[in-house]
C-alpha cells in the first residue's frame, strides 16, 4: 500500500505537468519516424529499428528517473518521506511503478507507430517484442533510481548518462556484432544488460521461435532491473546530503 501511495503521488504530480508527459511519450516515436525516413527503406529500417526501439526508451527513462528522483532528494521531499513508516524498497517500488507505467505507455505508442505506419516487420511475436522493450525501459528506470543516489545536482545526474548508458549503446552489438569485437570489448559487452536486450530484440525480429536463449536474455534484463532496485534501496539514505 505504501508503494501504491508513492505511485499515486508521482502520477498526480505528472498530471499537472502535461508538457513533460507529452514529450516523454512523443520523443521515442518522433525518433523512430526520423530514423525511418533517414534510412528511406523499410528493409533497412526493420534491420535496426527493433534494437533502437529498446535503446531509446531505456535512455530516456534513465535520464528522466535520475533527474526527478534527485530533485526529490535535494528539495527535501525524499527526506520527509523517509521519516514516515515506509520501507526503502516500498518507496523505490512506488517510483518504479509510476515511471514504469509511463515507460509502458511510451513503448506501446512508439512500437504501435513503428509496426503500422512505419512498416516495421518482425518474424516473432509482437507481444514478446513489447515485453522486451518494456523490460528494457524498466531497466533504464531502475538504473536511474540507483544512480540518483550518487549525484548532488541535476547536472551531475545528467553526467551519469555517458557513464552508464553510452558504453552500453556502443557495445550492445548495434554497430558491430559482439562476436566480431576484440576479446576485451566482448567480455565487457557480456556483462552489460543492454547487450542482452539487443540480442533478444534481434532474435524476435528474425525468428518466431521462443527458445532457451531468448528466455535467458529476457530473464537477465528483468534480473538486472530488480538488482538495480535493490541496490537503489541499499543506497537510499535517511537524510538529504
């Protein structure tokens, strides 16, 4: 119940900021539309769009969550909440549920536009595609909650973007197959959760089979999101630094 109360509070705040919500939902869709017409080919678009359909929400939710949570820390809102009889994990679950609902809406809109208007073709299940992309957005949310504990200003929170997101973007296999990388880069790529999201999305694009590898990749994405939430709860302090 405590987690749900936190979720309602955040969603109520966002309801009074419709511009942020519109931008949050619209940006991934606009980026996918831009990508489609830059490539000017449905075949080329279908080759790269599924991976980016996961990367865009992951990045945006990471940035939004880290900045928003840090603002609540620095304004004292989080400190006041921590004086109430609410567990750290309950508090973070409330944040995760609120931002997770926004992430789901964001993903459904972007995927719907890509699959219909933009001509994205996939061999696998649309529902599996949506599951992977939603989990990827939730992973970005969980990582944003985690890194907000280490920032002192919103500018510092933004600086974590190139530290936590860009290396994953470069090493996830989008530009160069992970098997073609040097052994050092390949080993680093193997421990980055976004790599498994891209692998899973690529498999759904090319095959309708749900095999053990796909299930493993989905499990790793979900597990990393849960781990980030647990780490966020462990670093949550009673006092604003």
